[in-house]
């Protein structure tokens, strides 16, 4: 996953355009079954409209000696996304109105966009901007070779059929330029999960989508809402999965969906000190999937949450911020969610009252202080296997990781002490 991120990092992605398609083409190399769709400029998706496609070839600011002091080719974050073309000589005062920097982070280039209003701009470090202020009389050559035209918005989808028509949704976005944790950790973890999911037959169907953030999810919902509402039992937004600092969870609108339940169980097991955020602290595509009237059971599992780490939406979110270990941790958390969903059934005790465990070799035939200690979890599982609780309920009630609980379930099934009543 880290290698995939390295390959994708230099690409200048935006809401539409060549970089988006290059990214999808790379992901298609990892997931050959990925279907790529184009939605034309002007398409109406609820209250939104797909804007013109944006194409960028080059952009720079040069000083009077012709030296490029701000260069898109050096870092694609230097250009405000969706900047319209310009080729002009101007004073610093004129130029400064189109510059963006972060006074609180002197060495960070900010990520800035303007999708729905025509303008142009350059992003630079506060240190670079301060140097320009030293020569207010200077003139600068400003050039942006871009094009805005009626084109399309691109997205990718892969549906892995399972035994059931019920679906698990995995959504990730591919519209940010060179940022590692915020942008690329989600798509590479999603690609790795696809390879895991499709390796063995599955109980549920899995729908994995690679979309531009916000508008992409709105467009996708406008085309698939009825189907998703009918079939999706749990969904996860995959973003910010690559650093080592934390594990985070952002709830669905009310925090009470099956996805929330699964996410909280997994994180309690692998990172008990994980940071929990409410829907009031949302900021990614859960905003659309959980919107009133949409109401899909979707939440987010992350490492450091977007907006909560200082490098977020700046050039400091680079390949040094993420690590193979961080990506592996993000992948493992989502993999465990999938494993739980696949193995979560409802069981019911086959006998009335407690069964005679000793006769089955499951219990000491000599009773003394401490002789039942090792049976505590097994007897608790039997007590709550009442046909009403699924395994996740029992795991939470008994405070047993579901991986350990499955071993107990197998023993009880082999001894005909419980039976599978139904799937949930």
C-alpha cells in the first residue's frame, strides 16, 4: 500500500479531469474489475450540478529575471484547483490578492480550491510570501495554462457479488492532489481490501466506490439511492488511514447503525484509547450518506481524523507523514469489520437450563474452588444465546473480542449446545 501511495502521490487530482482518470486507471491496474463511469458536465444531482471539467498543463510565477519562484511543476499544491487561465505581468499588490498562505504554518503550502466560481490563485508558504513582500515594487509574470470546458466527472465502482443481495458499502475519494494521509491512504486501503474480499466466497455483496469527495457521493447517490437504501446493511468511508498517531471513529448521524456497532467493537479491541467523534464533527462523505432522507448506515474509521492533525490540507501531509505500519493498521481495522460482518449470526441455546458440560468433556468433573474459572466466558455466551442477540451483541455484553467469541461458538456448535437460528 505504501508503494502504491508513492506511485499515486505526484498526480495532480481534482474534482474532474486528467489526474482523476490517471488515478482511476492506476487503481484499475490493482483491481481489474473496476468499472469507470463518466457523468457529463451539467448533470443535475439533487441540488448540485456537475461543473465544467478542468485541465491543467502548467502554472508559474516568475520574477523580473525570468526565474520561476512559484512553480506548479515543483509542487502541484502551488496552484489553486480549478484556476482559470491567465498570462499577465503584474505588480506585487495585484498578485497578492490571488495568493494564499498560512501565517500559523510558515513552511506549509495550503490546499485551496474554487470549483464553482471562476477565479485563479497560487498557494505558497508564508515564508515565501514574506520574501515577496520585501520587494513591493517588483513586477511578476503570472501564467496559468489551464482549460475549463464541457466534459465529465469520473468515478469507479466494483461490486463483488456474495450469497446475499444485502450489501456492505466501502467508499473512498480520489479528488485531492499530492497529500498522502488525507487523500491516498483511503484509496490504497480500499484497493487492498478488494483483493482480500474477492479472494474467498462471501456471505454479503460488497460495493466499493472510488469517487470525488462531496460531489461524487452526491452524484452517486442520485443514481443509486433507491438500491442502496434497499440493500446496504453497513457502510464505511475510508479516509485518513495512513499515519501512526491514533485510531479514530466518526459516528453516523445518530450513532446507532450496524456499522457504528461493528466499528466501535473493533476499535475497542485493537485500540481501546481510540478517539470517538460525533456526527457534529463530520467533514467527509458521511455528510451525504447519512443526510436526512438518505439515511444509510455509514460511519468512518480513521487513524488521525481529518482536520485534527496539523498537516491536514497542506503540503506537510506527505509521504513522511504516513508509514507502512500506519496503513497496515488502517487496513487491519477495516478488515476486522468485514470479518465481523461476515461471521455475525444469531444463535440459540439448544437445551433448557444449563447443559451438563462435564458429560461433554467441557467442564471439570471435580468441583472445587476455582474449577469453573475457565468456563466463565463459555457459560456467559450460553446465557445470552437466546435467539435475540447476534454475536456482536453477545461479544459486547460479555466483553469478549469477537475473534475469541467465534472459537467458543465453534465449540458449542460442535457439541450441539447451540444452533444458528437466522442470519441478520
